[in-house]
């Protein structure tokens, strides 16, 4: 075989080897980068879910300031209305209507905001996201309906001259009405507690995938 031919064959083998080595190096580098990204992502997901689990439980933790029965969220709505109408009793009764807005409570705003946030949260696995969004959408709807209906009925009663002598204590029986309507809407204390427990169990099932024992 001529020297020229041998040289060309050697060059082909050399370049082919270089290409193969380059391809293998690229695959290894790509795999390393993807594994690193994947590890960091799952680490972030796990941290996020741990925080979520704790925050969800706060409403049912009797040692927490955020306990359901300590929030008095609806009371703020009633107090705000009373501030607006306290000096207008005669005017309201004469007109037969209460010209005042109904305040969106801090809890209502929080629930509505979280409902939207969780829909697009990139660190929520789908089974957990679905349960979470379903719960918060139900709470958002039930709270809005309960607060609005109770307040409109109360304002109608005030316009008829009723309950003015007990403005300071009306919030207690109004709160009871709200709780009853939340229960009817599937978003009372018991319903939400059960839904939160199910979400926390779903988080536990997700964590178990990474347990060495499984």
C-alpha cells in the first residue's frame, strides 16, 4: 500500500477517534449538568413542600397565632362597616338603605392570592398542586359568598332600624352565621382541616419516593 494511502487512513482514524471522543465528552458533560440541575430542582421542591406543609398546618395548630379561631377575620369587616355608619343611623333608616361598601378582609385577599399563585408555582408536583388549588378555590368562593350574603342581610336589617343598640356585640352572632355558611359551602373548619391533612399526606407520599427504604 502506498504511503499516501496509509497516511490518509491514519488521518481518518485519528479524526474519527477525535469526533467519538468529543461526542462522548459532550454526552458526559451534558449528563453531569442535567444531573446537577435536576438535583438542585428536587432540592428546591423538597424545601418548598416542607415549608408549605408547615404553613398549611398553622390554622389548625392551637399554639399558633394563625389558628382558625384566633383570626377574627370577619370581625374586621363588621368593624369597618360600623366605623362608616356609626353617626348615620337616622339618615340610613330614613333612606331605607345602607350606602357603604363591604371591605375585602385580609384572609379573603390572602386566600384569593394564594389560589392564583399555586396554579403556576413551578415547584409543586402536579398531584399536590391539583389538591391545593382545588382547596383554595373552594375556600375563595365559599368565603366570598358567605361574607357577602351575611353582610348584605345585616345591612338590610340595619336599614330597617334593627340591631343599632347592640353594634358592639353584633359581630359575634354574625360570625356564627358566616361559619354556618362556610360549612354549607364545604369550607368550614372540619372540611378545610381534612383537606389540609390530605395535602400533607400527599406531600409525605412524594417524599417517600426519595427514601432509601422504598
